[in-house]
C-alpha cells in the first residue's frame, strides 16, 4: 500500500527553522517516521513554504508512517485541527487513465549531463582527477535560469507519461519563450522557433547548499517548483513517476509530483 501524508509545520519553532533551511535535516526527520527505517523503500517528500505562516510537508511512502515526532518538535501539538493527515494513495492511482487532466505541483532539480563542464566545483575536480584515464559518464550540471529549467521540464513530459496543454489565455512570460532544446547559458540570439506557451509556470526557484553528513564537501543544487495543468498520455509511465519521482535529488525534497482536481471539475 502507498500513503500520502501532509504535515503542518509551525515556522516559529526552532526545529521548524532548521527543517526549512536544510533539506538534509528534513530527510532525516522523514526517515525517522518510518518503521525499521523502511529498508529499500523509495520515499518522496516536498516542503511547500509558499505560505510562510503555515508551511506543509508532503511525504509519499510505501509503509504507513508515524509523524508524531515532527508534530511534537516542529508543529502545533496542542492546537486544534489535523496536524498530520495520512491518506491511502490507492484510490487516486485507480483513477489514473489516458486523457485525464489534473492540476499539479512538482519541485524538481533540473540538470544536464556533460563531459566538459566550463567551471568545475572542488568535488568535480577531485572526481576528474580520480577518473583520469577512465571512461566516465560525465558531470551533472544544474540548470540555473528559469528558461532552461522550464525547457528541461517541457522537453521530458512525454517520457513521464503526460503532456502540458497549450495555454488558452496567457502569452509566455518575458524570458520564458525559449526555443525547444535550449540549455542554460545558450546564446540569446537563437533563430530556432520558440516553444508555444503552456499551462505551467515556475512559482519558486532556490539554490540549496549544505555540508554532506554535516561535514566535508558541500552539496549544492538548484530547484524549481512547477505548477500547472497536465493531461495523462501513458498511464503506466505516469503512475511510475508518481511512485518513483521525477529527476535527481529525491532524498533532498525533489521529485514528488502531486495532483489536485482542476478548478470547477468534480473528481
């Protein structure tokens, strides 16, 4: 069985501020809510802080969790209301079908792989030295501009089992009508045709940096939160992405795709 949880976070508490500022700390708190550390289980989570007065932590797990430690240390343990809602995910999975449309939200780490990065980080330099004379898969470089992040997302939706319909009302925002296939740092003067506006927008972009295991080399990555409307084209592929996540950095709050009924529709 699969469970989707929503946990209310009190941003004024010391533990909450630690969680809001460090994805590694959230990962530890999430894994602490699973029995037996849920060995081998793929856990997806996302911390939504668009409402700074009441952030929410969403977690997708295969085993039934217990979030009492998060509520006690970072929530409102004595207040009214649902502090941690845990729902069976099976009814939603049963409704997945071709041509179904949903509103969606996804925080992802848009990246590209390259064998010749223009600027190496200390970690990449060490990796390059160790790999001298060996065949490697290249380096994972994060997209840093909104245009490149959006292009990363739209160029991959088919392989994830869905499409994002063309926008019915809005023209592309300035700087986001990038040509298909654009990469971060591509020349501005590009003669390729622009991608039409789609029913998606980037609502938040962040740079994360923290020491791995609390010491040593830093983990640094860029995230983008996408919101919009999608249409399912391949139910099997789409279900796999719901359960397994999208893109890298899943341990640090990326990859969880959540759905909601479209405004004005009954689901």
